[in-house]
């Protein structure tokens, strides 16, 4: 008879033998790799000429519940900077670089201009393509070159384009200079409707379709609203009938009512986009970044209050815009407010780094001017020590606008081109503000701090000298000799 100890040993051998036999009978399994976290879907929404006070999270002038939702569920970017007008901001967004480096800072690209974003620049969709983003769509206003196909969005990294090449199209007729400017990729589209609603619908369908795939997608939605011409559907105008009237006549009659209706329509469209993201089941892993391309226009006196200035200014009202970012799956906690000065040129390096599209320092010999600011958005860092530059020369070299902002100071210079070194002549206006304490630019400290102004002016002069010999011309040059192409198609 077995002792207790012998019995335990025997039973242990039987158990081990049975276990080894069971394992041996199993088919050999392939090594299991640790799955990498899925890269986020990216949705960037840009408004056109939206005023600081034109969003619900800044004032009660115009209800924008869907934009408010982005700010509430993400973070409001309280000091987000762009450039004073359309094309430069879009160029900075696409490259992460100051547009003055490649001749895109002086002015917008009007219909008669033969110029565009240099194909040698690496664009955001080109970088994302290398990071596995197979589908990269743009829906709305391009405004980065149209008179040569090399500047078209399908040749600048996007796989899908649905919208218009020029700015200031007719919202209902979808025309500019009397010719239809509405396209699906490289072909003219006969689609009919109000442009804001068409843009939102196309972007929403793209999101719904691409969310079914395994690869992440990039959806860029540059609305043309509320840029002129000031046109809105009747149903939206009725919502703001209480704003009708005023002393303005002609095209500016009922302007406040029209712009409110246009903003509301755009907000409804953003609601459609957010619903498409929700319905995809991937809202947590979809990064939504919203901002305006510049401040609101001067025709509405208070649309940028309490900021000073308007579109085409380097005052805060022209370059500090409403903005918000939402990405709960990326560690951006809802309900916060980021007061660190950020810029549209930060978008590219931030997204390049987090998607492994490239290092935060630059791509293919093109160093970024912007920064990877994800840790700022995640509230892990509360300060950036750097300068931000703003330049506008659309009215000609005798009437330029240029400014520099640091963490504490802002120097503004109006007048002739300062690239030659002169900035204190009788033709120059100069203003110095302690911008961290005086965000509304009310107290000029130039006389009290000439040394600070001098050091900042040296940096501004160096920045202005970055302008290449070949660059976009002033706005009106070449207008009279221009012949509009049929349907804005390059043949």
C-alpha cells in the first residue's frame, strides 16, 4: 500500500504527463504580436473669416451648439494664432512652416493670379500618406493655387477633392467671375445646392465610408462660410430676423443678419460631421481640430470684440481666432482651456509626430517653424518659449503690416517694407504691448521700453527678409488682362 507521500508524488506525475500530452496535441500557434494602438482619424475644420465673437463659447451673439460641443468635450484654444488672411493661413496649416519662406505670405491668391503652394513643400496629407492614411479628403475651399494642375489638391497629397478652387464663390450658383467653380476631383461637378450644406454633406459621407475600413483617414473641411458674398438660405435668415435692419445699404444691408445665418448654417453642418463621427463608433479615437483662417471682417464693427482689429490686420482681432481641439482617446481632457499661444503652423508637426509621419523637427529638409504641441493640449506643459510672426503686404510694399509676439511682448509695425532695416522712419507706425497683461492692445509701451522694441524689431527685420524674390504679388496686379477659364478647368 502506498504511503501518503508516495500517493501525492504519483498523482503529480500523472497530472503533469496528462498536461504535457494535451499541450503536444494542440496545433502550433503563430507568435502573437502586440497590437499597436490605432492611429487616430483626423478631422480638421476651418471656418472662413469667422469673428472672435461669432461662436457661442465666446459670446451669446450667435448660437453655435455644435462648435460649443467641440470646445466643451475637448479644449478651447484661447490664444490660437493664424495669419491675417486666407491663403497664408492655409499654407501654414499644410506645411507647418511660415508661408513667407515660399512666397505665400504677402497676399491671398485671387482668381487672376498664376501662383500656388510650391510642390516642393511637404504637405500634411503627403506626410500622412506615408503614415498609413490611405484616404485623405478635402471638402470646401482650396485657395492654394488653381491656374496650374500642379497646385491642385489631388496633386498636393489629397486622394479626394470636393469643392472649389477660389475664394468668394457664389454660395448658390457655385461660381466665381461668372464661371462655375465646383469640382469633384479634377472634373467639374454639376451638383446643385448651397455650398455650406454641400460641403458638410460630402465630408459626412466621406467619414461614414472611410470609417468602415481598417486604416485611419484624414478629412480636411475648409468651409467658405462666413466669407463674402453674404448669402444664406431663407430658412436660416428667418431664424435671425431680429437682426435685420440697420443703416447699411446695398450689399451690406442686413449684414449682421446674413452673417449670423451663415455661421448658424455652418454650425449645423459641423453638427452633421460630428454625428457622422459618432455613428462611426470611433469618436474617442477621432481628433477634431477647429479654427478660423483669420478674424472677422471690419464691415461688422463688433464681431471680434473685445479684441482690437479685424481681418487683414496684425492686431489681435485679425490673427487670434476661435479654436478648439477634441480627442478624448488621446488624453485631451474635456472642458479645459489652453492659454499658451499656439499657431496654425503647429498643426502639421503635432500630427506628424503623433502619427509617426515624421519627426517634429521637419520633413525632407524642410524644417518646421511650428512645434509639436500635443503635450500642451494634454495639459502636460503650460509654457512655450518662442516668437510668433505675422506679415501682410497685400496693399503693396509701402503699406505693409508686420508683428512679432513673444510670451510677454508684441511689437506691431505699419508702413514701408522693413527688410532694408528701416523701421523708425516718419512713415512707420510702431506699437509695443505687454501682450500677456494687455491682450486687447490698449496701452502702447514703446516709449517706456525702447530697448525691448529694438530687439524685437531686429527679429522682425530678419523674418521679413525671408521673402523670396518670387512670391505671390499684391492683390490687384494682373487683374485686367485675365481671362476666366471655362468652369475653372485647366485644359
